[in-house]
C-alpha cells in the first residue's frame, strides 16, 4: 500500500511544483511590467488625482481593470466609481470619488482623442484637464463712499 501512495504522490508533487513555478513567473512578470500609468507622463495638475485613483482602486482589483475597460463615456465612469465607492472596504469617500473621477474623465477624453486619430476622424478638442475650482476669497469690506454720512 505504501508503494501505491508514493506512485501517486510523485506526480502530484511534480504538478504542484510546476504550478508554483508558473505562479512565481507570472507574479515576477507582472512586477517587472509595472501596473498602471507612468505619472510623469500625465499633466502635472492631474497627477494627484491619478495617485488617489491608483491607491484606492488597487485595494480591490488591478489597475488594469479600469484602465483597459475602454470606457470613454464620462457618465459611465460616474456610475462605475459610485458603485465601487459603495463596496465594503473600498476606502473611497465622496471626496475621493471627485478626484478619481477627475482623473478618469481626463483618461476617457484622452481615449476618445486616440480613437479619433486611429479612425482618421478629426481630433476632438484638446483633452480637458479638470481642476477643482479655487477657493473663493471673501469680498473686501465695503467702505463708505466719499461724502456719505
């Protein structure tokens, strides 16, 4: 009986070792390739939004998932990110959602531009870089007009 176990154990061990080697090779390949985009190639005012996107979204899935989804419709990104925000443990706040959407809308506009170029269509307007509005300053205190009591 011991002999028959060793006969079946050897192929199982060999298969397990081969599977382990394949997994390590895939992991090493993914690490060498890097994931996501090179932030230095993004407009400076969108980099912080990209970093927020990369940090929050990679908690639950690879960045390749949204970046290769080929979504070019801004409203679809709003629905997608809103759904992800509601996932338990996502860590995406409503404020985070705004920054993530700024990056994804920039990314979608860039995809639309690339697709238009590929199809020989006239390029759409320049890719908009959305920035949050600057904080509004309080108006200066009013001064009485000359000659008024």
